[in-house]
C-alpha cells in the first residue's frame, strides 16, 4: 500500500516542513480525502470522529491560501 504525504495532496513544501517539525508526517484519512479539494477552492463537507484530524483538514488549505493572498486585498 502506498502512503500519501501532504505534498502529494498539494500542500506547499514550507507547510510540509512545518508539519514535519511538529511530528506530523502523514495525513489521516479525513485529511487525505479533503485537503486537495480545499486547496482547489471547492466546498468540503467531512464527517469523522473526534481526534481524527478534521481541524487540520479544514485549516491547512486555509492557511496555504491565505499565505498566497496579497496583503490588503481581501479577494486574494
């Protein structure tokens, strides 16, 4: 079985490095299923148990998209 990494989902290298520094190497199932869609700007609706990584699944695409936005330009 092939392990999918955050970079495979489209997460920028600097964020992958920051995750690795925190000991987060591979995405949980909910993250693998939703991060790429979130990065593509699509709406995501996911359901998973507490502690399964939903917050990172939602937050990581948000952080990446905001880091690329122009300062002072609310539309990106």
